[in-house]
C-alpha cells in the first residue's frame, strides 16, 4: 500500500468560491479577502483580522507594527520552521532561542524567563502540530516584563487553550494557510488581534504603506493616494481568499475528521507505548491536529530515527520530521553564532520525532496499515 505523507483534494465548495471570484472580474485583494478575514476572526475569537500573503509575512508585519527593530531581542522556540526566526531577522532584531518542553515540544516557559534581558521586546511562542503552548505561564511572564506576546499559530487554527480559542490569547496571533495546513489558500496567512490600531497599521504596511487600496480606488474611492511609510507587498488576493472560503464551509467537518483520525492512530499504536511516545494531550486544551508527531524511545530500538523512516518509506509510507531545529542550519549558526549543543531538549527531541501521514483525506485502512507496519518494525528492530 502507498500512504503518502500528504494528499490534497478539493470539492465543489472550493470550486464554487474560486469561480465566483473569477467571474467577478476582480481577483486581487477586495471583498472576498475581507469576508475571509471575518470568518477567520470569528473562529479565532479576535476583534480584528488582516489577511496577508503568508504566515511569515504576518509575523514580520506584526513585529514591525509593534516597533520592533534594530537592537531589540525577540525570544522564540528553536523547534519551529525557520520562517519564525527569519521574520524576526527581517526587522533587524535578534532572535533569542529558549529551549522546549520535551513532552509537548512547545517552548518551555521557565526557559523563556532566563533568556530575558534589557533588550527583550517580545516573546514569540509556536504551537507545534496544533497543540497550544502554556499561555497562562507565558502571558504572566510577558506582563511581568512588559513584553509583547506574538503567537505563531501556523498549525493551530481551531485549537483552544483553557476553552479560549487560539487567536484570543496574545497581542497578535498569526495563522498560516499554506498548502498543507488544515485550511489552505495555496499560500496565505492572517493576523488576528484585539487592537484596532495594530490591525490598521498591519494592513497599511501590507500594501506598500499606501493610504488607499486598489479595491477602494476601483470601487469609487478616487485615484489619489499617499505613501506615508515604507511598506511591503504582503496582501492576500481574493482568488486565494475564495479558495479559503470554500475550505471554511467544511472546516467543522474537517476538524472533526482530524479528531477521528487521531483517535484511530492512538488506538492503533497503544500497544507500542514502550517503543513510542504519542502526542501529548490534557483536558486544558484542544488540539488542532495539523500534524501527528510520534517520538521514538531510543532505549527500545536497535535503529535510529532516520533508519526507521527509511524502513517506513520502503513500505510505501511517507513521513516527515517536524522540525529540524533552527540552530542546526548553517546560515543561522554563522549569522547568529548558534551552537548545536545550546538547546539540549530541542536537540534530543529532534533525534526522536517522526511525523506520520495525517490529513483530511486519510482513511482508516491507511492508518491501520501504518500502525501495523510500525508494529512489525518494532518486533524486527526492537530490543
């Protein structure tokens, strides 16, 4: 059997919305992007939302809008996509890496506090795989030290922490709608905040610092505009938003499906708890289930993680690794003098993690095959 790591299929809902945009004669940022903003804002529990071209762009714009720049420091996780750190660097600020909790794979609050200096201006936690960080502790640290809290929720649309939706807990929360995400616009992102001033500034920056958008001028707002500050080309098109709206029409069903698929994995792998650790769960939070990450118990295997992935791929099962810690990349080691030995929990976790196939279109027969194959490999290569 072939079980790819990712598979994407669209339905009539997405086609209807996209064709509606095409038939409108207006495909760049306009009414569909605003409709998409309102739909995401309602899910995330924020007062304002600004659609942007990517989560990376959203993080950069949020940092810029908070005035973060040269000489400032932003604390974030090493266990994330490099984009999180890149967004900080784009502002001229310095990324400071705090180690992770090896159980949740999220940034460890105790490690955040020990990294704070007089130059620290913000904390930028990342909700790995769709599991929320410990926001009670992180928000307390941010308030104590008067720091901005900007959440990288690229994986976490639909998640909640202590019954509060992700999107309502930070000064700004940024989502991703990349191709593999739970909701996709192909490429895209969204910044959600309760601050009207911040949202307006981010929208302004996302369109070259212009005082009037193309849609506003097209729909009768006059041709004149000014550019009042250096901005960027980071807006989301109506064409992309149309795809996202089609996805949102079945978002509840897709999330329920992901919950069901996760339970199938738990049942299928429950016999292997000596060999594997399954994703962490507790009653305080709701998982968005963007990824299903297992962790090898190295003391129980005669092979390492890379060899196990090779064996799974020989059986037709696609796997991923989320993530290569950012301090392992040669550019960041050169530019920021990161050392591979600096963050022990991130390093140890990296050696153990495997992301299994996980997406809406996955089926029970495929999950049963993945679990059966892992069991057979545990028998073959286990101690």
